[in-house]
C-alpha cells in the first residue's frame, strides 16, 4: 500500500523514478522496490518522500492506520486531563519560548513537531502490526 501511494503521488507530481531518486539521494532500485512492495522505506526516508511529494499522512497509512485520537498515543496518558486546565511544566516553557520566536523559527518548530508526531504514529502502527 505504501509503495502504491508513493508511485501514485510521484506520477501526479510528474516525476520519474530517476528524478525522485536524485532528489532523495538514493539509488533507483531502492525506490523501485519500495513502489513494488518488495522493500519498506525507513521512517526517515518515508518522511522525506512525504515532504517531497506532499503526500498526506492518511494517504500513506489509510484511515485505519492513524490513531483515532491523540489519547491513543502513550504520551497522552501522562498528560493532565484536557478539562483540568493543567499543563506539565515543560509544556508551559515551550509555549513561552514559542511566543518569543520570530515567524520563521515558529514555522520550523511547527514542522519539526509535525514530523515527530508522524514518527510517533508510525512507531505505534509498527507495534500494532508486530504483536
């Protein structure tokens, strides 16, 4: 499924396998095997492919692959209940730091946070797939 989605978006973006591989700095046989379902991309490579081809997370994993809500993530269990109005100490510090940054740096932090969320979801899915 992942390989088929990558192929679909690569073609939608008008890229050949050699062009995609050049942009990703990988060998063409690697992407070919990924598209054929013979090889799985690493989390880092999948993240780069998604960014380059602008593939939505849900299109990579399908609706059933992503956690239904943030409560499904292990980190959420350690957080105070949403309606408590409480934050962990470091969460307040992050909010304060973000308020002090310029727009360009805020965007970088936001992009990084999205990437981390994606890696967390990927990790959870792998755990579900490997009993």
